[in-house]
C-alpha cells in the first residue's frame, strides 16, 4: 500500500480500534488491588491475576507473530479485539461469582490471547504501510493509540468505580471493546499477505540480534513501568495518605496512572517524530531511558501529591519516548516478511518483564518498603540502555547508526 492517504487511513483505523479496546486493559488496575478485603483475594493472587495475561502472551505472542506472517493481519486483528471484549465482560461475571479468583484469572487469560493477536497485527500493519523516514512517527502514533486507551481505562476504573461501582466500570469498558471490534471489521484491510500459507509453528520465532536487543529493552521497561509502578501505586497512595479531589486511593491512583500514561502517549509520538527528524533512533532512546531512571528515583521518596505527579510524568515521558523509536528501530532492522515474528519476540520479552513485576513488587513492598523497590527499579532502564548500545553495535558495527544504515547495516 503506497498511497499516502490510504496509509494514513489504515493507521488511524488501527489507532481507533486499539484505543477503545485498551479501556479493558487499564480498568482492572485501580480496582483489583483493593479487592483483597472485599472478595478475600490475597495479595499473591492479585499479583497472579494482574500478571496472568502477560504469562499467557509468553506462549501466544510468538505463534501470533508467525500467524501474521503466514495468513495476514486483518483476521487476527479483528479476532483479537473481539476476544479482548469478551475478556473484559468476564470481569463483571467475576464480581458476582462465588469464585471471583477463578473468573478474574480466566478473563485475564483470554485478554492475553486477544492482546497477543492485536499487538502482533497493529505494529505489523504500521510497518507495512510506512516508509523508513516516517516510520518513527507512524509507530509512535499507533503506540500512542494503544496507550491512550489504557489511561482512559484507568480513569474509568478509578472514578466510575468510586462513584457508581466496580461492576458499572467493567460493563462500560466491555461496551467500548465491542465497539473497537466493529471499527476494525468495517475499516481495517489486509496489508501483509496476499496468499495465506499453511499451519503455524509455535517455535517459529525471531532470534536475531535486533529482535533480542529490542525485546530485552522492552523487558526492562515493562518490568519497571507496568510490573512495578502500576501494581503498587494504589498501595503507595494509601500508605502515604495522598489523595486528589477527595477521591480514595483507588480514584487517586487511577488519576495518577492516567497522567503517567497520557504523558507516555504524548512523548511516544514526540519520540518517534524526533527520531525521524534526527535520522537516528539510538540517541533519542538513551535520553528517554535516562528520563525513566530519574522518574523512579524521584518516586522512591515522593511524599506529596506534587512530587508524585512529577515522578509519574517523568516515568511516563521516559517510557513513552522510548516506545515509538524502539518499535521503529525493530522495523528498520527486520526484513518485511519476518516483521510479525520480530514483533512476537519483542512482545514475549516485554511480557516477561510485565509479568514478573507484580509477582516481585507486591510482596517486596510489604517486606523492604516502597523506597527500596522504586530505587531498584530506577536501575533497570539504565541497564536496558547498556543492552541497547551493545546489541546495536554488534549488529551494525556502529553505536549510533543512522536510519539508512539501520535498514542496510552492510
């Protein structure tokens, strides 16, 4: 697809679909950590539920990527959105079930399958319809669309549950997810495969240096950002007695996480555009990784609302600024016919980080405290920067290759 107006239409359709379905991803975070007392769900079980979708994606991301390279993008994209909608409604069933742990866990498992299909297709579609000199901006816009839905879900989960109830928040998120499926079915075309091929091998993954390098950076970001920050912020606010607009810890955490993700979505676009303008991805990536480090260092000792907002803005800007250039770098370094698999590898490693985060951070904040956990989290993005530089040098022979050199490292 070479027509620029058609390419923009496809990108915008992907953005709209992923935005609306993203509500279901964010709605659980302000609600579930506080259901321990009401539903008898232990802290360890809460961590497992929050992480379940990512552990499911560990075994579904790679097949999803291979599926995209073999059968195309349209059908897996629409199917993934529909599955996420069903999963979101599963939260409603969980609240009224005699076994809420089982239903929440099942819903998160379904969400993992659906999101594996959505992520593999969304970024592959964008790579298919974009050129190297504008790929950073295109990837940034799509990633922003995905992440903008998440803060909407955070606000919905925090505020709507605070004002009306948890069930009402989940029903509303499920309705938006269903709408996302309709948009995708009506608008998004096939972009990747003209003649669909046979079966998919789950072990058919991308293990090249670029895919593993980008994936390990993604691992570090998701461990610290989703795995640690989002899983513990509601508990931090309760412990430090910080509130906004008279809301309780759930409502306040929803607001702060929304601020974080909105900053991330904004800088995702900015980081992608900046990497296109500079003509190199690595300097932009390093700057934003260091920004994330500073944000966690500030969060470790923040005790007022103003400082907490600053910390969340820095963390959001840092991880967001990495998002667009990092995905664009992966597309720069990967042959078109392997992009689905490369996205699958990237998502697998990101989900390892996001899945381990809650399992590690929720028990640790109760034993060593918030300060130690957040200070340790500040080191993770710095290590990711070291891995990035080493991997890029190994593949291209340069620390800072241009976009043209990344596309043709020889």
